[in-house]
């Protein structure tokens, strides 16, 4: 399973590093390798979150995630997206933005870095909403019960996560977004309006894409329940009721639900990639080196996502999703802070790794405790049966 799942990643890594060596020599090869490791270290929590969604989809959409999804992630987010941002923020034509990216690396770096407040506000708000909706949802299994149970009770208030996110956005816009240093250290600039607009854009994107995918998922579950009830009433050999949903209708709803959940996955991946794309300029300002290095890393994250789904890891280690969502919350805060202040990618990566590792270890301890309890129960039954 390991080779089948990661085979494409291994192959693309070998081809990508070989291409980097041919085009840019040893230095370029080293830069691409470092960028790949950077992307993997920053996005491990992304794989856990994606796996929680991807396991709801069928095999076809899992393959779409590894094929079409990779094209979107590599070419869309790591190559095309920064150019679009440059074109919009610098008011350049798309062709001029491409020319700058290829021929004027220093100016391209300055333009992308200058657009960072807008990128961070959009991505930060989107990720913050994912975290808030998770932490305010009531669930049977809690990791930090002392914190999650009271917050789940508060979450019964309608739109609480939206209100908190908007309050956080206003605070950031009126504090962090004022006096943002200009790239190169030449003075400061007020980015409050830009941050407000971009943050609201991230919030709206989350509500629209997440809301639509959730709507179709609920419709699918309701129709499947109705079909089961109709089947039970009519008997195993009876034809389905004429007023109930047909198999074709259920399949259609499943397709719609899967499609919008696929879009939701892509937007989540985009939000996670923002910090990596901007942070990559600390290592290189060549658009193709950045795209190749981050693209290799993105491929591993997607393979890891599918691996987690096929191995049932999230079912075996139940706190992993909790740790990943806490990492998302931390990343959202870091993104918003980086509007004005520099935060090392090492810190960003370590926060996610520590939270994921802690949740994994807690899951292991829980499984051992449950296993010991089950063993004790079996021993008690044996004693009663044998009359010992």
C-alpha cells in the first residue's frame, strides 16, 4: 500500500530534482529540495484535515484529489495564483505580471511580499472559521475535555463562530494592519482597509463553499435514510416506493455533495499554502524554483492524505483530528500576526508538528487504556465461566 500510495510522489520527486539539477545546477537542486521539505513540514496538519473530509468521498473522488487536485495545487496555487495576486495588487496585465515573474525576480518578490497582508487576511479568516466551527461543535469524543465541553455548549448559540471571527478581524485591522512595514524597510503603510476586505472575502468563501458542501451532504444522508426506511417497509424483494428517491437520484446527490466537498478541499489546501508560498521567498525568488519545490511537497501531502484514509488512521487515533484543528487555529493566528510581524517558518512548522504529535500520543495512550480494560473484562468472564 505504501508504494502504491506514494509511488507518484517518489517518481515526481526524482524527476523534479533531476530537472532542477539540469536547469539550475547543484544550488538550484538544493533550493528545490529545501522548499519541498518546508512545504511538507508546514502542511502535515493539512493532510490530517483533508483526510477527515476525503474519507467521506468515494474512490473516484479520491483519485480526482490525487490527479486534478494536484494540478490545481501545484500549477494553480504555487505558480498561477502568485502571478494573479501580483497582477491585481500592482494593477498589471496578466502578461506583464508573467514577464515580471520571469525576468525581474526582485520586483516580483517585492510585489508578492507587498500583497502578503491581503493573502494572510483571506487565508487566516478561512482557517479561523474551520477551527471555530470545530471547537464549537458538540462531539462524543473530546481531547481537552475541560476546554472543549464548555465551548461546545456555547456553540449552541447561532452564528457564534462568525461573530467571533468578525470581531477578531476588526481587532486585527485596527491594530496589526496599521503601520505595516514596506518591503525593503522603507517606511510603513496602513493596510486596514485591505485586510478588512480580504478577511471578509475569506469568511464569505468559507460560508459559501462549506455551506453548499454541507447542504448536499445532509441531503444525501437524508435521502439514504429515507430509502432504507422505504426498503424496510416494502420488504427486501419489493420495488422502491414511487415517491421515494431512486438510486439515480441518490447517486446524483452524492455526485453534487462530492463535487462541492472536493471544492472545499481545494480551498482548504489553498489557505494552507499561503504561508508556504510567501515564506518561500526567504529561500528563492525564482518563480519556477518555488513552484517546483512546493509542488513536490504538495504531492507528498496529498499522498499522505490518501494513505491516512486507506489505513483508517483517523479511526484508530481519534485525537488526531483534534490536534490538527488546534494546529489550524494556531496557523490562523500566525497568519494574521504576520500581516505586520515576521514569524519564522520554523516556528510555524513546529507548532503544527507538536500539536499533531501530542494528539497522536494521547490517542495511543487512550487505545492502550481501552485495550487493558477490554482484557480485564475478558479475564473476568473467564473466571466466572471456569468457576475460579
